[in-house]
C-alpha cells in the first residue's frame, strides 16, 4: 500500500525493481503532512497517488443530509455559484453546521479557508474536516508561539521589554505544510485562527525561491547545496532534523521544513540518478519520486537582488529618521536607533536574516509606506472560499487586531527603538481584510449586526435531525427568585438531571453557592479566576453527578456541552448589558437544548428588548422543530454523550489518573524543602513545554496553573528565593 507525502512530487510504491517502479507511472503531489500530535493521528503510510485532474474534494461520511441541512447546502452552494459575496448560515446548536460546511465545500470544489476565533476551536474543526476529507489536503494554521512577549517600551518607568518567544516547532511545520500545499493543489482546506491576518512574507518570493529537482536532471551537486543554504536550510550531518540537510558523497538528504520524512537525492556524476522518500526514523524507503520541490525554510525569504535593494532602502530611511530626531533634540533616541539598525543591516548583509526581520518587511517586500503586508489570504488563489465560524465572536476579534498592535509600535518608533517602517509590520485593518475576501459564509447561531447587514442571503438551519427542540422559556418575577429557584432545582434533581444558574458578578455567584450549600444542595461555582484544571474537574463532576447545580457568570464557553442539564436559570435577566444581550441570552438558552426536558427560567421584573428578541427567536425555532417532528413522526431524545468528551481526544480514565497524580503532587510538596520544591517546579516546566509541543493545550494550561501555585508556595517557604 502506498503512503502519502503530499504535493509537488511524483511517487511510486516501493515494489519491484527501480525500472519497474519508474515505468509504472503513478504520481502523487508532494507536500502533505501527517495529522499533528493530539489531533486525530492518522495513517502515516502513503496513499495511492492522485493525478492533478483528480484532485477533487470527496466527502466521506456515514451521515446523510437531514432536517434543514439539504436546503441549507443547496442554498449556500447556489449562492456561491451565482457569485454572492456574503452569505450567512444561521445554524442552531446541534444542527450539524460543520457537516453542512463540508458538503458545501464538496459541492463548489474550491480551496477553502475556515477562520475560528481561538486555536482550540480551530483544532477541533480541523480534526472534523480531516475525518470528512481523508483524501484531501486539510491543514492547520495558527500562531506558532507557545509563549510570546512582544517587544515594548514603557516611557513612564523607562522600561524596555525585549521580544521573547518560544516557537512550537510542530505548529511551524504545519504552517509551512499549509502554505506549500496551496501552491501544489486545489483540494486544500486550511483551518486558521485570526493569525491569518498577520504579515507572513511575500508569496511570490516564497514560491519563486523553491528548489526543484527532477529525475534525470543534469545538476551540479554543490550548486544544489548552495541553493539549500540560500533558502535557509542548515547543513547538519549529525543532528538531522526538520529544516536541515546532510551530504554523504554523491547522496544529499533533506528533511523539508514542512515534512517529517527524508528526501534523498542520489547523483551519478552531475546527473540526478534517483530521488526517494525515506522514513527518517527507520530508514525504510517509502517510495521513489520523479520530481521534488523544496520550499524555503522560512516565510520571510528574500532573493539576493531584492535584499540589496531593501538594505539600501533601510539605510535611506535610517538617515532620514536620524536627521528628524536630531533636529528635534532627541539625541538619545537617535543614538539608540542608529546602533540597533546598523547592527540589523550588518546581519542582513552577512547572513540574509536578523532578529526581528519582520520589522523590515516593508522594505524586503518593496511595499510603499502604509501598504498592507502579505498574509495567508494572499497565498490562496483568487476564487477561494472563506467560512468564518462563530462569526459573532470572530468578526469583532479580527476588527480589533490592528489598533492593539499599532499603539505598542508607535511608542517603540517614538522613542527610537524602531524605524517608522516597523508600523507596516502589522495585521490587516478590517477594511483591508474585507478587500482580500472573495466569497464569505458567516456561520453562527447568533449572527451579529455586521453579518446581517452585509449578507445578501441568510440561510437558516434550525431543525435538528435528532428531533430535539429548543427549551421552553419562562419569565418569573425577581421577588422571591431564590426560593423559587430552590423549588425548581429540587424537581430537576429528583429526575436525576442538572441545573445551570447564571449571575452577573463573581461575588453574587460565590454568595449564592454558599447559600445553596447551607440549604443542603450539592453545588459548585465557575468563573474566570478558576484554573484550567479545576474548571475541567468541575464540569466532569457536574456530568458525573458529584454535584447537581453549577453557578456561573458567563456560561457561554465553547465546549460547555452538557446533555444532563435540563434547567438553565438566568438571574437578573432584565439588566441590559453584554451578559444579558440578545446574543448572550440565546447562547445561554442553548445550554439546555440538548436535553429533552430542557427549560429556561428568566427572573426579571420587566421584559427588555433583548429578552423579547431572544424569547421570540427561541419560540420561533421551537415551533419549526416541533412541526418537523410531527410531520416525520420523530420522538425527541436527550443527546447521549460520553463524559470523556468534555475534554476532547482524551480518555476520561486518563484524565482521572492525571488529576489524582497532580493532587498527589500537592500532598507531596508539603514535605519538601525549598531546594527540592524548586527542582520539582523545573520538572513540571519540562512537562509543560513537552505538552505544548504535542499541541495538548489543556494539559499545558493545567501544568502552568500548577507551576504558579508551587512558585507561590516556594516564596512562602523561602522568601529570599
């Protein structure tokens, strides 16, 4: 069986003689990558080659469109084919929006970008799309920093904070795999966070500086080695890893920056005699290639001629800025700027790279002042399709990126830490982002005003194939709300179900929790200051029945999927604001939509406009679903979901063992000396970085919280530490 290595090469299974393999004529583009650690680890064997003409999206699923899905798929696909630029998929919770998106992609057959508002949600979406499209290129593109402290200056205290970052090597590989795939094939889906609007380097230079080698080429070996160094691959005959190459006589071996397998090029004199893909760990030959294309090891790659022009441009701007600073009596700033910039220019001349090279991206790209940088959007072909998931949160996040970045850099420029051109190393403004979009589908259960205003078509997906209806909403007076709440809770608990209660403040949540505990209820509370580990434990405890009531402030977090909850109580529902807006209320009501007995009680003295709109929308969706159930004879059933799914891709037994292990650490440290405790903290830090490298972000967050607690304990034991 063949195994996949991605786009840009031709490959044949390693069976029989070399001549037989060459004559077989099977092909497979090079550049794909195995799924990342922690997200649906797939078969690492190469799949049979797919000719370019057959690189089409093929949806693989046991599910068939049901409920509102067929009409939603048809309407969205027809709108895209008609050329509608903006559409919205208004999909209620549990209606299968991801499946609808996948079906639309298969129908229109276009390269697709899916934008999510955080990397955890992006990882979940990417995992689902990989399951739907196992034969196509599905990639993941997020910020590659495990830790990032941006460069900054605080004038009030004369404090300069140098840029400090820890790059996740695996995410860097996935980013390169995503961009290289876009130049090799059409059947590409990239699931990205909002980091896709940040500067990435010129796509023209990235693809223009690739190294192409074909079987039978007449090529000088040393020239190929110089080309590899020129695109930032490092020669390392001992520590062979991603982004390096090694030479053994007439054999050159390369691990592309976006790959995990080795590309071996064998020469006979100056002739390329053989190109093979090799397993980096075992040395097993995976397949023979007719052609290989090696893309640069960094997205910030610049041809030599362009680099010379950029250096001249940087020097000209430096002289102009120094003259301005001296004219205005800012001699310290002038000296600081000249010293820093001259050093960077010298590094660029000698090695073609410097720390913070992105701050000179305007010169390296040859852009005019104020012109936007190249981003991931510029790597896509012009006819690409964009889905913006949870658009009511993602769109405002994209809108806010530019201003937050600019205020920090303006201070750096003003005080001589950077040239004014550093301001052009930035995310896109919202207007620039809009200009780069071709066709967009917003996806949300609660589209915001922007989506509603822009959309030429809003497609509703209200009906759930499971038959579950939206919960009944009841409004009760504020007076006596706690007594009424306790009575309602008793009824729910008697059925073996759970309750969510939302308050407006942290203090109210704590006080209500204490009061309910005094009244004999098993209750916990949840808010932003609770650590990741405790949050996971609380949610699991609620589902497992360790307690019956969960009190919180903002229970709208992604992943709060609790089928056991049949009652949601919203206290002070008439207090207008973010937590009681129409969008927030609809999202909160949806927490009870996975239980057949789902019910929502709003405690309010007056019905606000937000309440009225949220109730009307819920009743409208409820009526649609009930009519559908009646016509099709569907009896709704509560969603059945294993408790382990609260933390996706981890087994509940493993999580329980992990929690117990961490509790044991707390018991253990009480008997440790300060020196032993310091060593323990270092061990946990190593575990944290290892978890981050494996993309186990929940695990890394848990360890981070534990390290903070132990550091606080260390200070109390040894105040001088």
